[in-house]
């Protein structure tokens, strides 16, 4: 977007902005400036900026001699890599003169994120901890009460994410291109943190988006968070010691145990207290299913609602019923069952569906969420 030329004595370096801070710092080192980008101003290195893009040219007009190189780089990044849901609005505000300084870009971005946010979701996962033995070798220590060090851990997470020039949302990716595009079109921010629940400390990711996630998108978000915890953000974090009053600890966002999970805020209590949740749930209650047919979708909260959806939409098209994670549960040929994943459920469903097929009951769909 913007080309920057910096000088120090007879040394000259060029960089395309935005770039990562490590590359920017390397340019300073190569000119024998042993300083970080947040310690060097535009004036200090006689920085010159050029761009052939109208957005870049307008942004350059906001840069002042006292601005730090790191702040300039972040401002350029926030315009170039803004979430899709606010990107056009950000650029239009710049062109309209709504921003007078590069700091205004940061402020304006936060305002747009808040204005655009129509959905917040929390995702939770268990934490594990390692400590050093007498020989300096790391071993997983289940006896460590992480709640005692919650402030230390939260500070470490905050420092770790401050190393990036944006929230983790910019790194979202899933192999399903359709789902990937749908999530990226609405995703705004993803921030890792911790939360104490029932006297135990859990990892937490706060996600904001312009619109709610579908069940399939929620599943994709959980898979991505798990991947980040194991091989992305979490892999780097677990290798850095966290200093506490009792010595160093290493906190893991992921482990290979059978009890590891990623759940959203609606699922956390059921995950932590499965027996209580099972006792509270009526025996004839089934999990919410999702119907697709006749060009419409619906949340289906009971066997009767599933039967009514199949009957009404099956008059005009085949029907697909999925679980919450998007996996197929029932397919139909018109309003007749074709395939079904649970034969016990089939018996209950037929008790509701056959009378509709025989014209013995009204197939109205009142009460369903469309």
C-alpha cells in the first residue's frame, strides 16, 4: 500500500508497509540503530512515504514528523487488513476527511467495530500447567491451582497478543471455502483470555461478529480455536515461562487428553456438570435440529416440529435435517423419510409424521423459529 524509505547517516533502507514489527526492527538494526520501532519517530530517520493508491496517498497526508514508526505501521495495517464488515466504511471515512491523524484511524476503527458488532460469543477450554523439576525438566503438574496466578496468567496472555498488530481474527481460516468466506465476512475480533468458573480457571476466547454464527460456523470456529491452541498461538505461549511468587509456570491451552473440549457459553455448564444437565432434561426432549427445505431453514425443537417441517416442505421439495454441527441427521424424498441416523428417533418421528401423511392431523408450523 505504502513504500517507506528511511535514513540513518549514509545508510538507507526501504520497506513496503504494513509489515511485521520484526522486519521493521531489522531495517533499523541494518542501519546500526539498536532501537525498536516504538522508540523511533518519523523525524528520527527522515522517513519518506510514497504510494500510487488514493487510499495510501490520503493516509500519508496524516503522518506527522513526531509519529512513531510502529504507530504508522499499525495505522496502515488497520486500513489494509480491516475486517471485511468494516473495511469499506473505514476507507470511506479516510477519503471523506473524517481522520485527521493516524491515531484517529485507530479510534475510528474501534468505533466501527463497536457499531457493527451484532453478536458476541465466548468459547471455553480447559487449561493445563507444567513446572520444572530439580533437573530443570518440564512435567505436567495437575496439583497447581491456577486461580492463584490468574493475574499473572492474564498479564502474560495480554503481553503475548500485544506482539501482534491486530486481533487473532485476521488469522481465521477453515478448509471449507464456503464456510470460510461466510465467517470472514462477519468476523470482527477474537481475543484470548481466562475466566474462573466454579473455582477453577479456564481459557476463554471472546469473539465478536457483525451477525450470529450458524451451527456449522460455530463448529468451524471451535475447530479453529482448537487448532490455534495446539499449533498456533497456544504453541508459542506455552513455551514462555510465567513468573509467579512461587516460581515459573508454563500454561497450556491444549492437551491430548480425552476430557479436552472447546464449548461456547451456552454449553459450558452442561460440559462441566453433565449429570446435572441430564437429570434436568426431560427424557423425551431431543437436541435442537435444523431443517432445510423449500428454500427455507428452521430451528426444530421437538419431534413434532421436525415432522411438521418435513410434511410441509416435503410437499414441494426434498428435505434435509441436520444436527447442530451441520452433520446430516435425516434426508427425505418429498415428505417420506429416505435416510435417518437414529432408528429410535425414527420410531418417535413416525408417530408424528404418519398421521400428517395420511391427512389425519394439521401440518401447520406455528411456533418454529424461521
